[in-house]
C-alpha cells in the first residue's frame, strides 16, 4: 500500500487537488481517504489517500 498526502487552505481547493490526482492516477485503487482540519496559526485542510497500484 502507498499513501499520498494533500493540504490546502480551503476544502474546495483540497477536493480539486484530490480529484486531479485521481484523474491522473487511474491505476490507483483507493483503499481509504482520511480528512483532517488543523486549527492554529494557519488553518489547513488536509487529506491522506491510502491506495495500491494496480
């Protein structure tokens, strides 16, 4: 299994980035996607895609 991480300032931008990656990596079988929102000095939306190459 492999992991790909993303982070952006807005949820819309994060989803756009994830969708673009998925379109470019058609050989990736997604196992799970984990979302998180970090509050603090800089609010950041993040996601991890757990996948395997097929």
